[in-house]
C-alpha cells in the first residue's frame, strides 16, 4: 500500500543551505515516488520561522518550480519546536507519514527510505539516532551526555542522541498534537504518545552551510525547559534540602543550648554571618525554582496560540 509522505523542515535564516536541502530532499522524494513507495502527492513542507534573510523568497521560488515543494510562513520567529509542530499540524490532514528534519543537512537524508521501510513493517514512530557525536565540539558532547543522564535520573524518558529527526505515523502525529502545552519539548513528548517505535542509526554530519541557530543561551534555555516541563523533581530536591537544613539546625540548637548551660557563650559573629548567607542562598534558590514553575503555570493558563500562520500553500496544493 502506498502512503503519502510529508517532510517537515523548520527554517530560520537558512538561505545558504536551502538550495542544497531542496535538491537532496527532492531527489529522495522523487526516487521514492518512482519506486512506488510513496504517492506522487508527497511533499516537502518548509516552515519559515520568521527568517530575516531571503529564506521565504527562496521557498516561494521553489514552490513555483517544483510541485513537491510547499511552504508555510510564520508571522515572526516562534522557535524551532513550534515550527515543527505547525508543520505537523498542517500536514497531518493530508499525510499518512510525516518526517521532520532540520534544514541544515546535518542529519543523513539517505536513511529516509529505511525509516519508511520501518513504518511499513508496522512501526508508528521511527527515531533517527546518531551513532556518534564526532562532529560535535567536546563541550557540546559533554553537556549533551550530562543532560541525558540528568533527565534519566529525573524520570524523563528520552531517546538518547535522537534530536528532532524522526518519522511519525498519522495517528502518532495526531496523538502528539493532542498535547496542549505551550512549553514544547517534543523529544520528551513523542515517547509519551506511545505506539510502537524503533530506531534507525546514522552518522551526523557538520552543518552544510551557515551557522548554528542554537547559540549556548538558546541551548541552555531549551535544556531548562525540558527539565521543568517534564519533571517536578527539582521541587522534591528543595524539600529534601529543606529537611536536611532543619535537621542540621536542630543539632546546632542542641549544641548551642549545651554550650550556653556550660557557660561557654561566645559572641559568634562569623557563624551568624555564615548561617545568614547560607539560609539566604537556599531560600533564593528555592524561590527561583518555585518561580520557574509558577512561570510555567502562568504561560499555560493563558492558552495563547502557539503560532500564527501568515501564509500557507500546502493545503491548496494538496486539494488540487
Ligand atoms: N530553527 C528554527 N527556529 C529557530 C532556530 C532554529 O526553525 O529559532 C531551525 C533551523 O533552521 C534548523 C533547525 O531549527 O533547521 C535546527 O537548528 P540548528 O541546525 O541551527 O541547530 P543545531 O544543529 O546547531 O543544534
Ligand atoms: Mg543543525
């Protein structure tokens, strides 16, 4: 049975790589259509995430040149995760299979046929997993490793070394879209959708052109969002810290009372200062973590739209 595939590609200032991306993904798509693996209605859907360069111009140009290229334009930059979700929510109505992939060609497009094979074997979710992190800097490798092990300790189910390169069936996509949260961390959400899943391994390459759109600040924010969106373990940690502090202070109290009874009272300026600083620090950390969650509640209860689509030609092309 043939299925319709849509490849969703988020793009933020990707004018340097886009021509090559269209070429490589287009080749794969055409080959799969020729081999009768997917229907000729299959498409590439570029989601322009408020790019400031010529990305949307290029997408519009390719939309006219190739029938299989479609585009969707955000009214501003909403971020990678929202771009992926928007692409999926538009594509799900007309596709049996959705593959998401970054625009920069770091992920090997040649495993797409293998992913579809796995889908045909009955898997609803196929993760693209990198088999090495050689192309990463030492720093990124270490931090990624630390992040995955921390998440595991916090009880969050992630597929290590899989980013947002994956295949989802129609029903898995619908399941994912039913998650109504605003703070998106898709790689944590996909395993929660369930269904049968498998992995396909590939070697991740260097970015084809341009530079990373994920500077350290965005990466840290993303990691923090992943933790606080998926786990309340930090709150428990504070509870334990508080209990420990109370226990220590009880011991101190006993000690102080004994000292007082024995008449060894010393005016302990230094210990006083230390406790003030220590307690002050603990309180500040606690307040900031609680604040983090209140911030989440704040943004969730507002139920703001996750994105606004300014322009979209996918639906029209699919209806033709
Ligand atoms: N991206 C996006 N919006 C953003 C930042 C990034 O749509 O605000 C896209 C970007 O165009 C790329 C993908 O997300 O297709 C991953 O970004 P990048 O390759 O720069 O991240 P890295 O691989 O360096 O982690
Ligand atoms: Mg990249």
